[in-house]
């Protein structure tokens, strides 16, 4: 019986070794980089205020004027618009409601309240008219 166990161990050892190298090798090679990244976490990247306002105007135009081609696109554009509203609230120091957490029937009203709060804070929600 011990001879059979020795044979199985000798036959399986190269396969197990190769599996361990393939599975754990990349993790071990990336270990110094991951440790360095843990010591120096990257600073959070916030978009500039001007970029947020430009995104707000672009997405507002898409939400209000153009008819998206599908429900998925409409939901995605509205979610992006809600994210920009939240980012602008954070940038201006306003409290904001996480619109994604609200039921869908309440989001439109919460969106209007958020837009009004941003207008009161001085953020131009409506896009200025373009010169002809």
C-alpha cells in the first residue's frame, strides 16, 4: 500500500507544482507593486467644477430633448445625470440624496429638488443660450 501512495505522490507532484506556479506566480510577481500601492494610496481624483457643469449641461440636453433609442440607454443616461448631480452637490458642499437608492417613481421629484438646490447655490443648471 505504501508503494502505491509513493507512486501517486511522485506522479502527481509535477502537475501540482506546475498548477501552483501558474496559479500563484502572477500574484507573487505583483506583490511588491501591491505593497507599494497600499503604502501610498492614490489621491482621489475629482473632476474639475467646469467639467462637471459641462457634463451636467450635456446630459441634461440628452435627458430632456433627444429620445434615446432604447430603455437601457434612457436609464443609463438618467443614471449618469444623477451621478453628475451628486458630484456637483459634493463639489458645492450641498447635501444630496442618492437618487439611485430611491424608488423610480420618486426620482424625478428628488432630481428636481436637487436641481433647485444647485441653482440656489449658484450652479447654472440651465445651459446658457448659444450665440448665433
